[in-house]
C-alpha cells in the first residue's frame, strides 16, 4: 500500500488533502476547487509559483530556470504544477490574482 501525505494550504480555508506518495499536486487539484491558480501546467508560465514548506524533493533543472526568473530570492519556491507529493507539505501561493 502506498504512503499518503498531508498537503495543507494555510490561510486559504481550503481543506487538507491526503495525497498518495508520488502523485502530482496539479492532478490532485484538477478535480477540486483549487487554492492555487494553474496556467499551462507544464512549468513554463509560472502562474502556479508557490512557497512550499516541507521536506519533499526539490525542483528539477528546468523548473529551477523558471524559478530564477519569477522567484529569484525565494529558496522554498516551487511551481505547483511540478510538485510530486513525497512528504507532508504546506503550500502558499506566491503570486496573487489580479
């Protein structure tokens, strides 16, 4: 049986999710009213840039290049569409709508 991890979205009122290990956060949020805005879902538009608190795996090289442009001084920044859940996480949107 695969492990499940808690994913929380502090300050949003959005309920905690229990996500199977290795599952894509963007696919998990696809079927729900998401607290994170998604654009392209391929990691190039940075609509979903967020801060991630937890000990999950880090960004890949392509994601790091995008983050250098959109969140250069944020070491905990990730593109939510690229996050695969492999630890308990707290996620806060970095870019505000509007």
